[in-house]
C-alpha cells in the first residue's frame, strides 16, 4: 500500500507472498475505488421517511448511539433479550471485526442467537460424519502432486482464482483435470473432462462410482480393512446403485460413470476438491459425506497429492475464537434463528423479533426468499440498525445506519478460506469521514448499556493477541510481534501433511465411518445414500426447470462490489441461461426478455440461450442487488429457504422455476 499525505494512492499484492504471488483478483484489484467511492457512508444516518425509502438525515455518533442504546434497553426490558436479533456474516473476513466484541455484546444482552450456517456448514457436517473433521485434509499447495484432480461442484477460476496456478501446474505435470458441474463454468471450460450431472444428484454419482470400484476390486482392500468401519454394509448398499440406475438419477450416461470411476481409482495420486456451492442442496450433507468416502475407499489419502481438498477456513479454528466471543457472557440459553431463514424469523417468529442489528452482511441480497426478507425489513415496528460501508438494500431499511471502516482503515487478524496463511491487517489510513470499526461501535454500545465486564474494554490489538494465544501447535511461533514485522505467517502445519495416511480419524470409532453409529443414533441413514431434491417431487409438474443461482459473477464477492461502477460495467447485466431445448418450446430466442418465476417470486431478465446449462437447468447469477437489478428483484427472489439435511445450511439450489417469454 502506498500512502501519500494520508491518502492511499496504490494497493498492490505482495510479490513475495508464497501463495498469492502478488496477484489480487477481479474484486480487490481496485479496492481503493471502494475505499474512496463517493457512495461510501461517512456519517451516521437516521431514518426520516418510510422504511426502505432511503430518506435519511445525518446524525452525530452520540445521538445515534444514545438512541440505539435507549431503544435496545427498552425492548429488552419489555420483551427480554430474545427480542433482539444480531445478523452478521463474513463481509469482513477478519476475526476482530467479525466475531469478537459483537459476540460479547449480544451474549451479554441475552439476544436471540444467530446460527451462521449460510455458507459451508452443510458440507462440513457431511465430511465430518465420514472423516471426523470439517475441512479437506489435502492442502492447496499439495495439488501440484496430483495426477487426477476432480473439481467437484466448485468453480475454481471464478471463486478461488489463487488456487488455479496450482491446478495448472498439476496439469503441466501431466494431471487430468475433471470438473463435475451441471453448468459449463469457466472452470469446466478449462478442464480436460466436464461431467454434467443434474443438480443435487452427485450423491448418486458417487454411489455409482463406488459401485464400480468395489465391483471391479479397484478399492484399497488393505486400507479399508485397517482404517474404516462398515465396509460390508456399504457393499450391500452399493448393490442398489449400479451405473445404469445412477445414470437415470443423474442424467449422465452409465458409461461415463464407469469411466470416471475407473480413471479415478486407477490414476495415482487422485484428489477431489469440493467447496461450498454443491452443498446448497437439501441433500447437501449426505452428498458431501458420500463423496468423502471415495478417497478413503481407493486409499488416495495415503499419497502425497491424493485425498480430499476443501476449504482451509476451518483450520483457523485453532485461533482462540471462544476467548474472542466469550460465550459464557450469555447467562441463560436463548433461542436460535438460522440466518438462512431470516425472512421467516422476521415475519413468523413468536414472540417477535423487535430489533435487528445487521453488520458484515447484506441479507436483502444474499438471503433466500428475498420477498419474505424484504417484507420483514419493511415492518414499521421493527427497529433496525445496520453497520455498513455502503447504503445496501439492507441498509436502506434501517432506522439507523452506522458508517463502517474498510480493511485499510482498521486492525484485524484475517484467516483464509483458500490457503493456510494468517494475516495481520493493520490500518494504513485514517478512517474516512466518521467511519468506525465494528468493534468500536459495540464497545461504545456496551458502555452505554452499562456492561461493566472488563472484556468490553479490550482494544483491537488486545483482541488480536487473545486470538493468537490458544497454545495450539499450528500457531507455534506465530506472535503478534512477528505478524507486525512480517505481515503474515503460515500456520505451522507440516508441508506434506497426510493426517490419515495411517488412519487416525477423529470420528467416534477412530476410523473412517463408512457406516456411522452416530448418524444411526440420530435416526438418520447411517450409510452413504441418495435422496432426490424435495421440490422436484412436490412441484415438478408446475415448475419443471431447476434453477442454479451461483457465484458466477467474477467481479462480485457475494453482494459486495455489486454497486461499484467498474464492477457493474464488467458484469453488464444479470442474464438467464437457458438451453435451446428449453428455449425453443417457449418461443424464447437468444437476447429475448424472459420471465423466470415460481410461487416465491419472479424476475424478468434477458435470456442467453446456449449450452452453458444442460436441458432442464437454468441459471441466474447471485450477488446482484435487487435495487440495481431489472424489476427491483434479484436471484434470491426465487430461492428456497428450507434447511439442508444436516449442518443447518440452505437449499438454495433445489429451487424449481418456470420460464416464459416476457412482453
Ligand atoms: N468471484 C467470486 N468469488 C467468490 C465468491 C463470490 O461471490 N464471487 N464467494 C466466495 C464464497 S462466500 C464462497 S462460499 C465460495 C464458493 O465457491 P464455490 O463453491 O466454488 O462456488 P459456487 O458458485 O457457490 O458453486 C460452485 C459450483 O457448484 C455448482 N453446483 C451447484 N449445485 C451443484 C450440484 O448439485 N452438483 C455439482 N456437481 N455442482 C453443483 C454450481 O454450478 C457452481 O458452478 O466462493 C468464494 N469466492
Ligand atoms: N442465491 C444464492 N445466495 C447465496 C449464495 C449463493 O451461492 N446463491 N451464497 C451464500 C454464501 S456461500 C454466502 S457466504 C453468503 C454471503 O453473504 P454476505 O456475508 O452477506 O456477503 P456480502 O453480500 O458480501 O455482504 C457483506 C456486507 O458486509 C459489508 N462489510 C464488509 N466489511 C465490513 C466491515 O468491516 N464492517 C461492516 N459493518 N460491514 C462490512 C459489505 O459492504 C457487504 O455489504 O451469501 C449466500 N447467499
Ligand atoms: Mo460462502
């Protein structure tokens, strides 16, 4: 970062960063345009018009915080802490501004607890059932050693660009790269082999592959014998899934399933990488559990460059997150609301939510069932406070909007979802306008509400130091001082980390659980299995098309950046992808306006007719703000807001729709 006269003038990646190698990405390349955007919120705002009207007057911090504290105190006195709901996610990626003072504040207040499961919880729960850990066990750098690399339901080039050089290197060393995705993504276009199952059917694909592997004796019998439980039960289950049946379930050719199974089982080392998107299905956890059996069955976990790769985010759980959040401040257990179901919580919950405090998230754009979310946000009797950098669709509905600092204006300790480097983010410039870090806002509110505990006086530096002091071996040698000097540090994980080369699974049995007693005890299917998407059975006649609303916008990070001119210009407009076989009978040509709808909502978008989708599947990009989209609604106007099988994530991608020519 170059700063001249207090003004940041240039932001560059650091060339000698071992992982990113100086590269930023399409979102962050122009981060300073975000910081200095004329749209930045620079002062607290108080609502003066009806909810959602964007009519605000400037307020001072003292005025705003006094009013918020007074209102929260009154609501808690009348209705108890549970009438207050915090709503936040990873809008800021760091632990200080994302999960410290805020957590303490709401615990002490006795607020309703938010289950923050909108992203990776579902696949994490599935992988845990099989392997006993939430994350992949194959570190990203190790992928260069793979000779067969399956990017299973992840769009690496768009969502995880910094991994791509490792994939390319593996390719240069002779690896075959397979993408399993219903959509022809940029990543699929760069692969050697694109397998295109119908959405939500990957469990059946994995079962079909395992059927072939076991039937042809391609599994690693020795590893399976020593380090797994339930192989015989699995073998029986697999009899129900011959390739022909799986072909019907997945919409693939039986021969392709056989070919994939053989190639995967016989090319060494073989890696599977999954991330998050595929988990947004009703059967998402079971699917992840089932896929996680494959690398064990063929013994890939023994080999360098083999196994299951996923997010590295959970590895940073070695930070002392409880010390930051102080859950013990919550004196009595309170009810929980799942963030996926915000619309329901605001419109249906009894006793009602009376105050909502949003930070680091933009639910009006990213939460499913947008119509219901907006209906909740428009409630005149709901007191809403939003801490934001921009006047998002959520902030428009606030009673008070509080201006938040950006990464270059505040201190934070930042983990990563894609690699194992921990970064200390130190402010490079003074906050713009009157913007404040989230931590400071909650500190000031705590003081106003009379929270006396000393932990409410911790500074941001104290918080960062506390997070580092867990004593976990992965943090060995990583001190605040060192981070100040070096900027980042790699978690102390051995390079050639193969935690399951000799078993040692953190499951109840200590083995890989092909059969899970723990699932059986919860009344769930103890074996890998496949259940078709729910809505398909209920509504398949009225709404015959399956809708994917993925993160296909290269220049957006969820809904962040989706209001900035450069990023909007680059993304042009949200398009509806439709296959010619589905377009023709509906009289829709390429470039025509089309209405895509279901019982939850409706969007009118320009159709892009082609083979980006397979027949029966349509796609709309997520991330767009409703207020900046044609017709004032965006992708989540259509999406389902039920929960997945386990783990608490959403089932966005089980959504069914119909499409008609507009006008
Ligand atoms: N540019 C950009 N990068 C991002 C983000 C962003 O918004 N923009 N968001 C970040 C976040 S929060 C996350 S969680 C990660 C997510 O990273 P990914 O998980 O890679 O991204 P998604 O787009 O959610 O989903 C990946 C792919 O899964 C496919 N998919 C959906 N359903 C199925 C299915 O049933 N089977 C199979 N095989 N594939 C399926 C979709 O078509 C999609 O191409 O990306 C991060 N990176
Ligand atoms: N249809 C559909 N919906 C999805 C998904 C999908 O694939 N399809 N993906 C889901 C997934 S995986 C995720 S992770 C969620 C993401 O959903 P969110 O976590 O809500 O992500 P963003 O839309 O980026 O919103 C983050 C907001 O935080 C603000 N922000 C950034 N830094 C700070 C800060 O320091 N302080 C404050 N106060 N605010 C800050 C940004 O300006 C931005 O408005 O979306 C989910 N929704
Ligand atoms: Mo996410």
